[in-house]
C-alpha cells in the first residue's frame, strides 16, 4: 500500500528560522567580516555577498569522545602484502594519514574553520543594520506614474485573448441546466412509459411516445452548446503604483589638492550612500557634480577619475546643484539627498556664500545633506561655517571628518544612525 | 542473458523522465515482488520533493518536523555550502522510521533512480524498521510524528514564555549529552504525544515533590546517621539525561521537560546508530534483488539496468585502506556483502561454509536472511554472520595501535589463523560501548556541596578527549552545582576534570 504525494510546492525554507538563529548567534563574526569587506573590496563589487569564517572551536557542539592514546584496534579492508605479526611504522604527522588513524580523528580534534557564504541580501542587511534615512516623510511621493494590471473578477465582454474558459463553460452548463431540466424530466418520464408500453406491447402508445420523445430530443438539442451570453472574460484593471524615488547629488572637489587616495575614499563613501538609498527607494538617480573654481555636471567615470588642477570655489557646485534641482528634480516629486566631499580647502571669502546658498535654497528642499571632510590637516574656514550650519539645522544637515579609509564606515554609520528622538 | 526473450519484454517505461503514473506503476510492480519475497512493510508514503527541500531534510536529521535550534541552521548552512560548491551530491533518498513510512524522492532523479530509491527505501529500509528487534523495542513508528509535533509546540511555547535564549541554553546542554540520554538495556515505554501532554503536568508536580524530599535541607536529627551512610544513586546510572531530568536540584519544570524531549529523541535515534551496517546492507540487498527480478520479468530495459548498476556500484564501492579517499569501512558495502554471502551459502554451499555455518549452509535463504535482519544489531550481526569468504573478498585485516609501542602491529589477516580474530575485532568496532566513552553517574554529595561525580571507565586505556571540559560545562549548566569527572583504568584514577575549576590556593 503506497501513497504518492507531491510536496514540491511546499515551503522550502523550513530552516530559515534555524539559519537566522545561527546567524544571530555568530553575529560578532559576521559583522567583523562585513566591515572588513567594506574596507578591502574594490569599489565595483560592494553588492556581492561575503564569506564568513568562524573558528572551529566557536561553532563546535562538544560531545564526550575518546582522546588519543591507549590501545586501539581497527579493521581495515584492502590488504595486499601484510601477514599476521607484521609491524608497520606509525605514520608521522598525525591526522588523516593511512592505516590505524580511522576513528580517532573523526570528531573533536583537527576540525577546519567553519566557512559559509552570506547572500548579498544578508550582507547588505548587516552592513546597514541600525541605520535609517532621516526625514523619510516624503518617501511615498508618487513618482512617474506607472501602472500595474490587477485581476478584478470577470466580465461579460472583453477580447478573445482574455476568455476565461472555465467560467464560460460554467455559464454554459448553467444555461443548459436552466433550459433543459424540464425537458429532461419529461424525457425520463416518457422513457419509463415507453418501457411500460413495450412490456405491454401497446403499439399505438409506443408510437405516440416515440414521437413525443423525438420532439423533446429536438428541443434539447436546440439549446446551443455555447451562446454569446455564456462568454466570460477575465477582467483586469489598471492600478497606479506609487513609486518612491530619490535623487542623490554627489558633490566633489577635484582641485589640485585632492589626490587619488582622497577621491577613492570619497567614492567609497558615495557608494555606501548609493547602496543605502537603493534599499529604501525603488528608483534612485545620481547626479555627479565636480568642481574646482567652476562646477560641472559629469558622468561617473569623469567624476572619479579625471584630473583637474586649480583653486577651489565650493559655492560654484552648490549653485549648480540648485540649478539642476530647479531644472529636473522638483522636491514635490523627488526625495533629494546631497553629499559633499572635499579636503576642506576653499576660497576664504567663498565659505559664507556656501552657507548662504545652503540655508536659503538647498536645505529647505532636501531630505538630508551630508558633508564629509577628508583630510589629515586642521579644519579650515569651510568646516567652521558648516559647524554653525549644523547647529542651526540639526535635522537636515550633518558633517563628519574622515582621516583614513578605516573611518569611512564608522562615519557613515554616524551620519545615518537611528535617531531615537526623531 | 535474460530470462525473457527480447520480443517478450514489456518494459514499464523506456525513457529517463519520470511521471506520477510511472512512479506508481513501478511502485506497484516492486511492491508485488517484495511481497513474493515475504518483505513485511509499513504502508509507504512517498513524497516528491525538490533539492532545496532535501537540504532542509538533511539539516533536521530527517525529522519531518523539528523544533528550532541554531545547530540545525548550522547543519543547513554547511550542507548548502557543500552542495552549492559541488563537494557533495545529495542523497537520493531519505526515509523516516514512521508508520506510514515516509520516503523522500528528489524531483531531479531519473526514472531509474526513483525506482531504485523505491526499492531501497520503501521496501528495504521500511521492512527493516518494521522487522528489526531494536526498532520494535525502542521506537514506536506510529506515534513519532505526533510526538515531534508535541515537542515542537512545547519548545516554542517555552520560547514565548521564557525567551529564546534561555531555551537555547538548555537545548545546547542537552544536545551535548544526547548520546548519554539513552537506556541501553531497559525497555522504555513507547512514546505517545497524547499521553505526554496528559502526563506532563502531573509529572511536573510529582518531580517537584520528590525533589524536595531528596534535597530536604533540614533532615530530622535521628536520620542523619543513616543518611550519611547512604549512597546516592544507589547504583551507577548510565542515562545522564534521565538522571538530570529526575534529580537536578534547581531545574524548572519546563527545563526538565526539555531534557526529557531531547532524551526521547535520542532514544528514538539510538537503534539507527546501532544498525547502520545491517540497515543499509539489507536495503541494498533488496534493491539489488528486486530490480534484478524486475529485469528478469522483462519489466525494465537494458538501459535501465545499466544506469541502475552504475549507481549501485558507486554506492557499494569499498576503497582499500591506502586509497587517498579511504574513509573507513563502507557500511553499505559490508552489509550488502554479508547478506549476499548468506544467500550464496544457502544456494551454493562450499565445504568451508558447512564447517563454519552448519545451520545456514544449504538452508532456505529467505528464512536465513529474515532471521539475520530481525534479531541482531551490527555488533552481533558481524560476529554471527561475517564469513571467511567475505573477509577474503574484502581483504580485511586488523591493526593494533598501542601508544606504548613505536609501530603498528598487524594482529590478524584474512587467513585460517586470523578469521576469528578479524571477526571479533570488527564486531567490537560496532559496539557502542567501545565507540563512545563509557560514562556513568556514580555519586552525588547530598549533604555537602551537592556536587555530581561522573566516572569514566577506560576501554583499552583510551583517555577522554579534548572537549571533555566543554561538555562538563554543559552538565554544570543543568546540574548547577560542581561537576567532577574521573577517568579510571583498572581502578586507578588517570584523569580528573572539574567544573567549575577548583581554585588553587
């Protein structure tokens, strides 16, 4: 006696809870691996998962077992040249080698480290754990209206492509039952009478009944197999899907004092920001603006790799940002984020202008504006100005100082740390 | 080559794709043949699953319903990694000792593999579960699924009430002692989820009452003298988890219940650990026999047989000891060889067989095989049925590794002088007592610091391994008072472990 059951559609992630608990337990190791990956990886493959290594001792589930020593006897297969009483040298180097080792090493000692792969989702989750985007109020703004078709029951008209065969046949069946049930009942009665008549040999009645039956059959057949009224079509309606979208302005100083190392650090920072925004918004666009004394909107390649020289006027970039915003990214439709990186150099007279542009036209329109200063030297005029700004607008403006690659992730976490008060 | 001429062959299928109808058709034919051979089985519940679900089943040691614990997650991650990197293929099947007997078939298998799995699991393992005395004695196939459901629900309720962390700690400790949660000789009552639920509350109260008696801190004055003489436990106890469940001074009732659940599961899996060679050998013998019978009756094609034999040989290969991938004796190969040889002895006995196995040689092979399945475990099975022929075929030899000598001694080989010794050695290799350190509870300091003392009786001077102290920490977590372990050889204490470690003055 056998029952055959198809379980393929059953949930396959029975072990998700267990896997989660396992990750929870070894969070420390996982976090360390993720943070290391952020520092080590080339910028282009941030989004990959990561391999996590946990020392064997930490994950082992200890049980009582025998240690080495004493006398052990083992039976092995495949003897070729040995005879009883032979003595063979003990294999050197302990583990795993040749005859006699067998049982001793199969548990407990000599285990490898436990290595496993984080999926890219898990990686990102750990990476951005406890972080949030400030000022998410506008998040659900409707973006470019997109539509989704949703099933909305059945309708009596539609295109042939949407014909619902099942519903149509059901309607046809219903019509048949409704129109024919009386005739079928009568037919049954007549057939019974026919049998009785045959029995009795009553020719006249037989003929009469036969005729009536013929009429009935004709009537039954007249009811069409399918009628226009049977047709049913799947009904779909368009539903607008609100999309949340964000634009991120990356502003970077490319004057002579910014060397490639500093730009790389800036890029790492922007990348984290980009990944983070992507997790929160369905659509994320980036505008790259670089500047020395004049600002220019450029593509990614140029933004990070082209070389420029000359002095620095930060306000030029802010002005351009404002222009682009006015031009293409209305705050009604977009969540706007700004991130500025520089080594702190600026034309001394320019810093108050920056502050003014930010206060008057940029900060009221953006969700968040972050400034990172990447330098090992002392702060200059720009930092001073921005410090005042931060005090005046703590909700939307923040600045942080980065000295080395190792600072990037902590600084990033600080900028987006969850604010319990908010 | 075959008993049926080519023109008369009417194979059930010719392609390699399976369908539900074909699986049913094969199952019908194989089942009919199994019945002719007298295989007595539980009803089969064959479930088709995907490879991801197979990975799930792996991680939960084949239990269809398991409580949640991080270690299952670890096993899952491990299996998943190995599978994805191609280090490991998935087993073709997993079969569960339950009534009906649940067997998982993987969607990816070809028709031939499905037929092989049906023969192997649904008729081989299934009849073993139903017939073997250990399974009959120690497990109750009808109630295991219910019990697993009960355990899962109970543990998740505990998690809600006491927190995941607290439950996890108890489970960690119990898992460490799982191998010491079995009654090796006493027969337990069969488990039933209904009964468990009903009794659980009753038990809580009862234990608490008894405990209070045991741990009464203010004994009446006149009792003191007698009590100080008294030894507790009166006899050494081998079932550590049972002892802890009943006697640990400070465990909460729910913690005792969790100890009990782990103990019951350990008991359920205990027969499987003791009958691996027999169980796999029996299943392999029957898939081989059943599918060959199918072929003889013209129900399968030559191509089917080629594919079947390829994987059959793959599973049953025994690598020689000096092969780089050698990993001990393959239980499938050994078990299959012994059952196969039993049949040979019945059908074509030699002089040697008549001398070694007078009761078997020339007998009815079906009866002999069924006896050899029913009334033994690996240890006694090898001791009883390992024939000189099999020892010669596998070229078995015994090696003694004595740490007092510089070299290994080849103590016996597959020749007239060595058969008996090789057989004894191999048999003792499957003795659970030799495999695992023999540890028992010997005393509890009832009137003093309540410390628990365990004793390890060394076997062939084998000392305790490196993780002993880690495990003792788990015992300490459950017992909550100092725990000592003494490892003895010939009455002399060789190693002592204590948790917490005594403060040196």
